[in-house]
C-alpha cells in the first residue's frame, strides 16, 4: 500500500459489516490469561500488529499461546514469570508496554523493554513512579521516563499509590492487572481527573472473569487484595467499538444506513459512547442482541461542545464529522492524544486544513468550523485512527486519497476489505 489509496464516493449507502474483536479486551485477556493458572480459550481475539507484538512478548515470559482455529489457547504461567534474557520489542504498542512494565516487575532479574522510535517518545514516567512506591526499580537508558528501559525485577511489594493526575488510564490498569500477584495488598488513589475511566472498568471486568476482584471506593480509589490467583477460563471477546465507529461515521456522513454485526450494544468499551454523540447530532441508532445500526440524517446545526475525556480515540472520528456539520464544534479534554501513535490533535487539524476546513488546535482539543471539504491527499502519520477516519470522508467528498493506508494493520488489518462493502475504496 505504498501508493495513495483513492476513495470512491457512494451514492446510496446501505450495508452490513463486521469488526474484529476488541483490541482493548484482547490485550487485557492475553496478559491476564498468561498470568493465570491453567489453560484459557480466548474466543474472537483481535489478531493485529499490536496484539502480535504483545503475544510474542508474553511467550518470552513463559506463556504458551497457540492458535485454535480463529481462537487462541493460552497456557498461563501461574504468575511465575520467566526471564527470557533478551529484550522485548513492542513496536508502537503503548498499551502492551504499560501493562508489561508491571507484569515483568513480578519476575526476577533484569527485563529490557524497547520499541519503535515513536514508542520511545510516549511517556511512562507516572507508572514508573507508582511502581517505585510498590518497591519497583528501573533504569531508563536514554531519557528518564521513556523507553528503552530496564526493569530490575524482584516482585511487587504492595502498598499504596497516589496519582496526582492521570493522563492515561493504562497506568492504573497496568497496576491493577498485576496487583493480585503482589506480595501485599495494592491500593490506588487518584487526585483530580482520571482520563478514559471506562477502560479501568473494562480492566476490572476482565480480571473478574479470570477470578480476581477489584474493590472500588468512590470514583477514583481502587484496591486489590494480595493472594488472589487468576484461573484459566473460556473467555469470549466482543467486537471492537472503536473499529465500529468508522462505519457509523460513514452512515452519518452519507445519510445512509450501516449495521455492524457482532457488536455488544451494552459494551463497557468507552468508545461505545460515540453512539450517544451520533444520536445528539441527529442520527438514528438502533440495536439488537449482537448488532448496532446507525442511520444518518440531517445533522444538527449550531455551536456544540463535546467533552471527550472518556473516549479520546474518537476525536478524529468526531472531527471528520464536524467538518461537514453546519456550525462550530469544540472538542475538549483530549490532551492525552498528543502522546498516541501520532500527536492526534495536531495531525487531525493539519489534515482537515488540507481539505479546506478551518480547524484550530488547542492544548486539549480542537475547534472546527464546519463547511464543504474538498478532496485532498491525506497524510496518516502512520496512525491507524487518522487513516480510518479520513477514509470515510472520501465516501462523500470526491478526490480523497489516503497515503500510508497500511497502518490500519495496527488494530484492524481487514479494514480496507470490510470498507469495500460500502463500495468505497479502489486502488
């Protein structure tokens, strides 16, 4: 996919598509099953660039992971982490990196974590400081608080951690996943706001399925009792709400109808809340036991403000829709996007500008003045969410071309094939 992919507009949109298993649930399930006693069958896992990096790292730590048709059979370590004596390369998988920093701390000896140049720009300092409170030790090889780093592991002691402000829920999820195997109880408190809180709820939900519980007190206090053990289980992974959002965006842009199959309407995934935004903007949303359908209608006009703190990954999706909505859209509480696969606030503003749309970049968000976008060649910055969002704009705006579309392999390798069901892209 070295040549830009041109997107062909559609006249009438009515389609049904499928999305892969949730990336967030797949990564949580892979880590927890690898820490569990016995075997686990993970049904409908996402197989993508990100999850493959994690899978290989977990194998190095002693987990046995084998394909079982479309599923994965995981034989866990029972919490006895092997030291592979070699580095673990994680590409640009920020979630896996943060989860594994805590996981390898359960082991013994030195564990070296590294990845792509962009991963080396994504901070982990708050997590490292929290681990220090629990007895952790590390060495950052180049820049303090960033990869590459070496964890000097001798188990997690347990204790109390206080975050003043949490820019990523993954720091909290990382500690929670490893906490049942700590030597003492672990208590986590957050002062101020907790970005992407639904993802912490997803972590607790996944842990519960494997036999370990998280006690919650108030909005931002969590505790995990030591001595719990994860048990292997049969675990089904629901469809990915983030991946589904791009097809719902297509329905809204084209005033058509798209049904996404194998999607849980009552999901805990934070990005499932994007459906509420679509409803607020005038779209019709319906659902059944395992599907959700969106029909696009005339978009609500005027100035609107959206707090995206619980679903920051949906900012590029909402921004593209805002480009065609009459009115001014303010997107706020999404500063964390600057340390994702790209600086997504900057990338989204730049690419909207290429299409002739006024997009003002703010420290924690965007201000977009809707209009009539024109075709353009979109730079994706090797960021899957930029690619998928702007691809959908091409269904209603002639002349849209996506450069570097292969980056979708990070979370949705079958994206372009699935998009063909909308009669969109061609080489």
